[in-house]
C-alpha cells in the first residue's frame, strides 16, 4: 500500500503526517527538528516514499535528510498552496495532513529543488554579498558617529588621509572606541572578500553559460554567476515572460469583469536575482541598446520604474543567451524630423517626378 508524507517545517519543531493511498491518517506527530526524531515517524517507510514539505525558513537540512534515506522529496510552493492558506481550521496538524493529501491527489504546487552544487554556489555568492553589505554598514556607522559630533570629511574616512583625520579628532571615549572597532572590522573584510572573489572568478571561467551572460551590458563575472545560480535549469521556463514572472519583474494584474488594473511588479521569487539585475541595470541604462527605452520610460513613469524595466529587458536577453535563441536588438532612437520635412517627404513619395531639386 502506498503512503504519503507531509511535513510542516518550523525552526525548532516540525509536524510530520503520514497517510495511506485512500487518505487515511496513519500518523501525525509533532517532533523536534533532527534526523532521529523525524525518522522515528517515517524511518520504517519504504524507499521512494514521496514526502512534501513547504519552502519555509531552514528547510535545507530536511531535504538532505530525505535524500540520504531514499525518500522522494517534493518542495511545496508556499504562495500557491491555497488549500492550506484558505483553510478554516489552520494549525500544524492540519497543514501537514493537507500537504500529504495534495501530494496523494497529485495537486501539489511544487517549487524547483536546486541540485546540491547549485545550492552551494548560491550560499557562496550570498555570503560575499552579505560581507560587502556589512562593510557598507560599518562605514555608515562611522559617519553616523561623526555626524553626531558635527564632523564630516567629504573625501571619506577609508583612505590614508581619512584615517589620519579620524585619528586627530577629539571624541568621547565610547564613541572613539566604536570608530576604532568599526575600522578594525573594515580592515579584516578585504581579505575575506578577496578570497571569495578568487573562487568566484575561477567558477566563472569554468562555466560556458556564465561566459555567455557576461555579454549582458553591465554584467561582469559576479553578476553573471549570480544569475546562473539563481536561475538554475533554464529549460524549466517556457519563455522569457515566464522567467520574468518567476523573478517578480512582471506587474501585478487585478481584473474583474471588464475592468483590469495593472500594479507594480509582484516582487515574488528570488530577491537576489532581482537585486543583481537592478544593479546591472544602473549601467545598462546608458548602453546604446537600452538608453532610448530608459529615457522614454523615465520621462513617463520616473527613473525607478525605468530602471526596473531595463532590469527586465536584461533578464529577457539573459533568457535568449541561455537558451541559444536569437536576440533582437531594439532599433536605435532617431530624432523626429520637422513637420515641413515630413510633408516634403510625403509629397516626394506621392509624385517622384516632381521632386524638388536642391543644389
């Protein structure tokens, strides 16, 4: 008899439900997170038993556990699992059982499970991003302390002259200690970031699709590698529009009867993909292929929306690069001719024999 497993994952404990092929509940227990407690409920099930769990905080350990013990893991898309979200009675016991029931009925909205090497690459890239953000945070803290004492240096405080200027300031002991500690942490970060940059460059050279993505305006090896890691298997997207919707770069649509309203972008999906595309768009918006579109959209909707639009255009081009499809380059912007010149051109087309001859 076939069995199905539904697991509602939380930070410290998880609810594990097991049902049979007719929907009968065989077990539904709340256990601490860990291999032994979870296996105490499902350890005796046959290999290949399907197990569903939601893409919640800290689900990686459960995926590795299920794969190691021969289960067939199914990652549930949390925003598309309407049966759980709209249930009148909602608790961990019900959620785990409903996931198992949806899995049994083949109605489970699944999310893509990245291979282990892709998950490792994502972790490496996100670690590098967080270290750079930490450095910016520490610099901002120093400027905040200086602002509290009416001090500032337009040239910054990170260079040699800036450090000398900081050392000459007379500040209260506590605030001076804050600045010294922040500077010590800032000085320790370049070595860590440099080591990660070396690994990233090595990985970028070994991937032909990463090299293809570096053709994008504003995209270097790091941007290309982040996109490659976040997108994963490009064949799971049927079109560039599907990829843009997955990245949260398509507008929300609210329609009823004949009324349709388009809102801002959905911002659903991987935040890191949207972030790196918007960073690349800051440079790509000045590229000849996108400058005209950016200026036109910025004039109508503002610079922020125009930058987001360029980010989507970059993602569309990335889809064509990864799939090998041809890329259509937008036509270059032309300055409209004066009205008199347009009337003359129409007259020449209508009567070519009577065209005006100029010296």
